[in-house]
C-alpha cells in the first residue's frame, strides 16, 4: 500500500511539474517584449547649464501589454521619466534621462528599466561631456 501511495504521489508531482513548465512556457511566449530603438545615446558636447535630456524609445513587440514598473538611476545626477501607462502590443513608449549639466566633465551613466517583459531588466547608457561656457569676446 505504501508503494502505491508513493508511486501515485510521485506521478502527481511529475504531472504537476510538467503542467507548470508548460504554463510558464506559454506565459513567456505571450509575454511583452521591449525592443529599444537604441540603448546608448551619445550627447554632442553640452555647455554647462545646457540641455542634458536624452530620450530612448521602445516598441512592445510582444502579445500582451508592457508595464514599466520602475527606472532606477545610477546616481543622483540623473533624473528618469518613463511611460507610466501600459504599452499595448505594437505601440511605442519612452524612457527619458535628464543629467544635471551643472557638473562639468565627461560622464558615462546608466538607467535601469524594470518591466514585465521577457527581458525584465534593460540597461540604457548615455555619454555626455559638459564644458564651461566660452568667455564672451570683447569688442574694441
């Protein structure tokens, strides 16, 4: 009797595992897919206090709505914004990163996009050089 119960339990466990794996496979197959136009943005040289905002656009190439749950920044010098509403299949969304251009120097910074897509974490990178403004020329 113990052998029968053990065999039934083992069979049930195996069947449930196969069902769960098939359910996971189906969910992954239908999951949203976040595809960015580009993942690296190279700013032209920016003058101190100038525009330090770049925008990354993406398309949901999956079969269900894509939801960005959060965008983490590498440091306090960057402020992210992103599409807050679900992005339907075939539609576009955005992630913006604004760098504090009061900081003179050359920087490489990242923002980290968390979503319900097949690729749940995407890293976006921008490169920026901020320079002091040139002194105004004097006239004689």
